[in-house]
C-alpha cells in the first residue's frame, strides 16, 4: 500500500475511534432536589478570616555581660518573674579559672576565692514569663548568646491580605482559635496594624497584632492560629441560608411557597450582612414564609465492563 495513503488513513481511524468512545461513554446525570427552608431569627457576624502565629509581644534576651561559665539557673520555662528578680548566677572566665585551680588546694581555698571574687547575677529587667531557659549549669557562655529569654505577654500576629486590611481597625474585636485547640475560641482585640507590607507567596499582606483578653495556659510561642476579625454583628435579625438566594441583573430573589399549592412566588429581597453560610434579610419576606431551595444532585456514571472501545471485552 502507498505510504501516503497509510499516513492519511491512521489519523482518520483514530478520530473515528475517539468519537465512538465519547458517544458510548455514560454521562453524569443531574437530579434537581427541592427543599423548604423556614427563616430563623438569630445572631450573625460578618468576619474576616486569616491565619497568624503566637509570638511574644516583647521578646527580651538576657545575655551575660562577659564571657564565662553558668553556675546556676534560678528559674524555669513558664515561670512568671518580676523586675529585679535574680534569674541566674555566672562566673567570669577569670573567676571560673581561679575556682577550678583552687579545687586541688582544698575547700578552704575554694571558699576564699568565692568570697574574694563574687559571681555575676543576671536580673530580670521586666515583668514577664520565662519562655526559653535551656542553658545548663556548668556550661560555658559568651556575651553574644542568650542565657534566658523573657516575654512580657503573648500575642497573635495575623497576616491580613491587602484587599482586607482597610476593613481592620484598632480595638476591633476578634476571635482566636489555635490549630492545636480548634474548639476553644479566645476573645481578643486588635492592638496594632503595621504600616509596612510584606510579600508572602507572591501575595501582599499586612501584619496586625491581636491581643487575647485572657491568655490561656496552653498558649505557646510559635503556635499556628486562625484569627476571625469581627467586622460587624447583629442580633435578633431574620436569617436564611446563602443557597436560598437567586441573583439576577435586576436584584436578588427568593422563591416563596404558596399556601394554595400554586407555583412558588419569586420575591425580591433586601439583604444585610453575611457570614458566608447565612445572610441577613432586611425586607421582602418574614418569619412565616417558607422558602423553596433548589439544589442539584450529581450522579456519577456507572462503570460497566466492556464499554471502552479501546479495551477488549471480557470473555464469558
């Protein structure tokens, strides 16, 4: 057979095979379901949800004034301390060398140098909580490394998208939920909104500090959190589900069931705030109306053996 004819016939056969497969392939079916919804009276809050991380508001590192050796640590992680409280004792490099040399000369000589050459005390400069205290007595330390880290109080630093930052205000109420304790909602307020933006995964964000009204005992620095900024809220207002709405060019509508059994009546509604699931209805319907909601149920096609034209059928 002529090679040119073969090159022409092969693509034609492939196209025919694909068309046969698409025609024989079962399609997903959609069934329309209808349910009735009664408006409810309740509370609703419009929120802006984002993520954040638990951080110390003021993270203060306590570093030795000189190089030397840590003799003792007087506090532990999680402990509350006051201004001026002793946190640790250390010896300078010279004092540590003298004390080590005196060990071979007897206890009297050690006590002599301990009295003559006093150790250095590390004091707490703020009221706060010890969040890092991992250096052990006997360990050599330098003036460049932190022996203890204090925090005055823990906050959540939230990352807010630039499209939402205009909706965040100082002293605005918020709710914090830690990823480790998702069921616990912690009341908080916005203390500070940063002026300089950052770019995270090619998205421009602004950071906002959110302070809990009461810091739970399970708060830990570095924990991930979800922050819901409460933009506005209402109580004792008429609510319906979002999926009951039908939006058209000339407005938003719902279908109200008729008592006489006739076709549902299309009614225009004026809406208020939404929380993403429910929406406030200002006018158009009342609590006694029954709202018709139409949803589509998709049914996947059944996989029947031997329907694929590209696969051989089973032999029986």
